[in-house]
C-alpha cells in the first residue's frame, strides 16, 4: 500500500523592498488577488512597520524644520529687542553706560510712578544680557520708578519690570546711540546733560574717542547741526565751571550760551563765577540760575564802564572746525588769540614759522 504524500502550502513572507519596487498591479485583477493571497501576516507586519517608520521620520523632519525656523525668528527678534520678559529690578545694572541724565532727582518721576501704579508700564525698558544679569541700555527713569515703587509699597508686581532683551555683544557706541536717540525724541533732556555725556564719552578709554568734538558727532548724529553746536558750547561751559555747578541741567540755552561766550573771552569771569557759586551755596536750581544771571549782568555792566581807550577793543570772536578739531578765535586790536586741543609746544619751530608766514601772506593778498 503506497503512502499518500502530503503537500503543505508554505506561505513565505514577501520581501518588502522587492514588493515596493515591483511594478504596480491594478486592483481587482487575478494577479493582484494572487499577490494578496501570497502575503502572509509577517509580510503585512513588516510593511506596516516600514510605513510607520517613514511617517515618523517625515514628522521628525517637519518638527526639526519648524524648530530651526522658530530659533532663527527668536534670534532675529532678540537682536531687535522685540523679545520681552519680566526681569528682576535687582538684576539690572546701570554701570556700563554713562547716563545722560543728571544725578539729581527728576521732578517728573512722581508723575511717572502714578502712571505705572494705575496703568502699568506701556514701554518696556531695554537691557543687554551679561552673564546671569543685565545691563541697562534704555529706560533709566522707568527702572528708577519701579525701584522706588517697590521700596515704598513692597508690592511684588514692582519687583520685576518688563524688559526688551537685546543680544549681547553690540558695540559700545551703538548702545550709547540707542540711549541718546531715545532721549532726543523726548524734548526734556537738557543741553547740559547732553554735553556732560559727550565729555564722559570722550574721556572713556573704551570708546577710543579723540575729543568732545568727535563725541558730539558720534552720539548726536541724529540731531541737527545747530543742536550739535549748542551741545559743544555747553561742553565748554562745563569745562569752565562744571565742578562748581549743582544744577547744570536747569541752565536755559540762552543763558548757557551767553556765559560760555563771556568765559571764553574773560578768564577772570570764570574765577568770579566759581567764587560766587561757592559762596551762594544754592539749594535749588532757581537760586543757582539767579547767581549766574547776576554774574552775567555784572560782566556786561563792567564792559560798558570800561575806559574810552579800551572800550570795545574786542572786535569779534568765532569758532571754526579744522581736521584737528574746533578752534576758538578771539580778535582784538593788535591781538589774535587761538585756542584748540592741539599742542603747539610740541610742533617744530620751522613748521610754525611757515604756517604763520602763510597766514600773514594770505591776509596781505
């Protein structure tokens, strides 16, 4: 008796790569039915796993692309100071930049505090992140108001201030320009305060600024020529009597310009001004201005009472700008005086003689 030979159908899994690369078969055809019948559970699982892997990789690529875009947007917005966060008032330092505000208390600060208390802060300050803290770039009055409000009330809502976070590493002159330009649009910044900042900027070794003339040109590039001229005059006024003044920011423009002109022509007037200011011991801006006005009146009266032979001997005074800076000129009968930052004592004698010869030749032509 012969044994029957049993035949088993073995369902081999289809290679997913081979199946993917195989030519597509129209659905409903006999070949499609045969191929579907040959695909076993293992082949289906492999195919489903490969499909899920492709979908996951595509999703991850999309997420990475979105994260890269958001990161670039964050960096761009941070450079523009558009990223705003609440920063602890104690974490903000004001030492990096010399402020263009007087150290005396701003009389309008109380009004700002009332507005912040009732309405909040509508314009965030700007800070540059330095290590674990921040350096103030714009908003000295706003920061001062928050600090006073927190000290007075203890309210935690004043312990942190809204701040635009700027990227660190911006050049120092750029930070100064940001601070200056913000105050230029608010018309309450005085010429003395602007002049004091220019003098401090010129004296700062990190700025590599040659003199006040250059400092004014850099810091106040957004101002018109006339305003820059006024700032330079006030800087000279501070050179003369700045150390004796308690309220320089209160000096009106016209008074400051008149005083600077008199001091440039009369060194004795500078000495009298310092003595008068020291003796007056003014405790208010108004009192100090009265001392200065009185001094100016005295100088003018003295000029009118001068002997006839000496009266009006001063013909003219003027300034001119040369590559080396500003030159102040005072002209009298038989006398010409030049003042500038140049060190004439270090120049060669022959060079000075040649320059003077050319000067007089030009006058005679």
